[in-house]
C-alpha cells in the first residue's frame, strides 16, 4: 500500500485515517478467484455465502459459466487463511450448495476440467 499512499504525510485527506488503520492492523479478507463445480450456476444478483466446515468465511460477489473453461468461474472475498490456490470450499447458491476451489486469476486453461 505504501507504494501508492504516503502514510506518514502531514496532509488532510478523506479516508487517510482509515487507510492508516488498515495498514496498522493488516487486512482480513482478499479478493480471489474460484471455480465452482456442478452444473451452470444462475446469475448471482446478491452475494453467495462461502463456507468451510459450516463456518462462513466469505462470499461470492460475481459468478458465471465459462464455455471456454467448461466450468463456473467466480470472484469473491475470502478470509485471509482460506485464500491459497487449491483451498476447497462450499458455495451456497440459489440452486443449492456446490463444492468449489480457490483458483488463480486470471482464469485460464489450467483450470479447465
């Protein structure tokens, strides 16, 4: 973050206190890619819960079927401890609960089934 914002600058800027607080305590979530197993998922208009062991650890913010990769791809925010590529999770969609895994972004042929 320091490459974009001077946290020590003596300036009055909207949001600077919040940025300093995040820099001090660290982040607790990260945006990451997911591939969702199963049939084509419906369009998500609201966040879908992402769980591990019955505990919600994040949410899917956007998802779509990829004809090229022949799987559902999604972006979501997950708790830091669950962001390594390959981490297995469950995604609760309106069509039911599906297994998924954290995937590298951008999505490419390496994730194709």
